[in-house]
C-alpha cells in the first residue's frame, strides 16, 4: 500500500476516460513514466482523485466533463478539457478505455492543442435554455414541413416561412369550398393546436433568455452590437464565457466557423467557403442577426451601413452577411476582453478601423 501511495505521489499529469459507471485513469510522472493505470467506479472516483497531489488532469470534452472539471479545480488540480478529435491522433493500438486514457494523457501535453475552457454553472444554465429553444425551433420547423406536405397532397400549397403557415392554416380549415373532408379538417386542426403550443413554448423560453441577458453583465455588454440582441449575446456568453481562451479576435471568429477554409500548397493560397467549425447553433444565431442587419441597411447613411452597402455591391448579399457576422464575433471578443460596452467603444470598433488582435 505504501509503495502504491509513493507512486501516486509522483504523478504530474493524468488522462481520464470517463463513462457512466467506470473511469479509466492513466497517470505519468515528470519522466513520462506510467505511475497510475487504474479503473475506478463512480462511487470511488472523486475519492481517488482527491488523494492525488495537485496535477494536470485531462478529460475529453463531452457529457459531464464540465462538472468534473469544476469539481477537480476546487481540489487544486489544473483541468484541461480536450476535444475528442484532438485525442484521436494520439491513440495507439486498439481503441479501449486504457488506451483512450493514455491518449488523453499524452494529448494534453502538446502545446498546439486548443483546449475547451471549463464552463461555470451559470453558463450551463444559459446553454440549457438555448438547447431547449433550438429543440423547439427544430420541432416547429418539422411540423410546418409536415403540414405543407399533407396539404400539397390535397392540391393546397403554402409558401415557405413560418408566418405563412401560421396565417394560412386557420383560413384553410375554415374554408368550406376547398374540398377538404371533415376527417382531414380535424387532423389539420390538431396539427394547428400543436403548432400554437410550440409557438407559446418558444415565446416563454425566449422571454427567459432575454430576462437572463438583462440580469447578466456580460451579455449586456454585447447588446449594442448590430445584429446581436438578447438571444445572440446570451448564446455567445454561454459558449465562450469571457473569451479568454482566444488569443486574438480572429481566433474567436475562426472557432465559430466564420473564416474561409484554406486549400494551400507550394506557396499558393486558395481560400474556399467558410469552415463551419465549432458551435453550429451559435454560428447560426450570429449569422441570422447579421442577415437582418444587411437586409435593413439599404436606406441608412451611418458609417457602418455605408460600409455594408459597399460590401454587398462588391461581393454579394450572402458573403456580406458572413463578413458582418465575422466582424460581430471579433467585436464581441474585444468587448468581452476589455469590459467596455459596445455603445462606448463603437467609435473605435467600426469597420475600416483596426481591432487589435
């Protein structure tokens, strides 16, 4: 027992492969020699980590990883959450729990790996609301498509757009001259009630997100950015926190998948479509806000609107939308870093001027 304890005392870095009930732990000392190779059950897991000296702990960024990260940081450990893709290149031999833990332990020692910061409980609370919102939106879209498909079989076509579904269904149900049967009208009425229920649920969750954004300091800082409202600012803070994990503004825009992909060789640089890396929901939310800004800037003559108008003429509407979304993410990084609200800082952050980083 004393020999085991002495070996545990030498550990400087461990990798943990997590699961529901069993946790595989792989630890090395300062000479990269394996000193821990052990599987523990959930009820013994925290107790085992608590007896280790303060060291570096690597966990794949997956379900419950942020919970474990907060738990171990309170014990004095340095926690690194690593994306699963980054671990794959360090996996030797066959895939099993022991090899996965060894790969994580090795991967977190590499200087070029981009780690995932441990989220606070508040961030996870906000993220949970956004995930619920996304699920409701997806379900409502699926229902709208189902309604369109069913009506098309009866020769009734509804244009694309949620507003058109909402406006036409009552007319169609109440129209006695459209040759719909009583049975199908009842089915359609049931679908309409489901649609209304989703609308109400969406209003409730968006109201909660907006209220949370007003009460939280960081989302409030971002509110003034054109195209970043309560939903967008809340989504950014839930995803990146204070943005300290990014060294530059471009890094944050790249993480959101809003920079061109590269296909370069032999000194020839070729840029393609945006990478679409990172958080898909966040990117979609920021792009939707940017699309609204570009759409309604036509008759405005402020500096930002004039820049967008010139951009649309030069590269087209869709590319201009991505450019505005990219710029908004960069501005968000600068604001989160400095703590200066957009309204106070916007004179220094307008397009055409340099955002440091």
